[in-house]
């Protein structure tokens, strides 16, 4: 409710101030944690899987509502798995680094995949979105499907610690793989930082 109300307040203020465009930060989770097809483009059916996703979908609908009723242009960025220096624990990359600092990494779900996109590339997408004339939703992801086992192994090698494989518990996300074609075509955006380079930068920020 707080996120949806906050989005509504921003849109009202944008209209009042005569802003030309609103940029809304959404998520790839609107496609579900196991999309119906990969790589996933913006035509994929949307899925309300939890309160977080519902909030993002309502935010997207509010943007469309203000565009339809008031002519306020908007661009929704559906961001994939962002990471980088300064990210708080509770996300995969910083959690793995924190575990590595204890002397070992315990890993569940090594075969689960994500589409990781570095923070500076996400920031670049927002800058390009401001100058875009497009109205609607655009995926922001690397276009590379990466196993969590690969990411954890990279971190383990960097710290010289072992990985202990644990059985995954319950059903969860299986695979994520962004189709960023629309971002390239409409924004002229493509990721500049490889996953390995981004991981190295993130690891160094923890040392």
C-alpha cells in the first residue's frame, strides 16, 4: 500500500508541476519467477505472484491511467537482477560474499538462473529513459542467463573458500533470462559491464 500510494503521489505531483515524463522502476518478477518462455520479452503475460509484484503491477497501471486520462507520458523499466557495490544483504550476491567472509559458502539451488545486470548499467538505462519518446514498458537485463552455482563459485575462488552444496528447499524461481532487444532498439541501451567484471568490482568493495 505504501509503494502504490507513493507512486500515486509522485504521479500527481508530476502532473501538478507540468513534468513531461514519469519513469517507473518495475521488476522482471511481473513475468513470474518461472516465466513461460525464455528469453522473456515485454509481450509475456503478467503474473501477480505476491504482494511485491502486485504493488509493481499497480504502479504500472497507475502510470498508464495518468497517460490515458491526463496525457502524462511515462516509461516503465522492468529491471532484472540488479547488483553492485553497496547492495544490502538479503540479495544473492552480497549474501554469498558475506558467507565467503566467514570461510565458506553454503549454497542452495545451484542450477537456478538469474539475469544479472550491474548497477551502473541500470543507472544508464534511467538516463536514456528520460530522453526517450517511448511510452510503455521496457526490459532492462543483460540478456545473459547465469547459474547461481557459477556466481557462487566465482565468489568462492576470489576469497579462496570452499562451497558446500545444500539441497534446495521447496519450489522457487527456476530460470530468468531477459530479452533486451526492445531496450537496444528504443533506448539505444545495452549493458556495458560483464558479469565477471561487475562481480570483481562488487567483491573489491567488500574487501
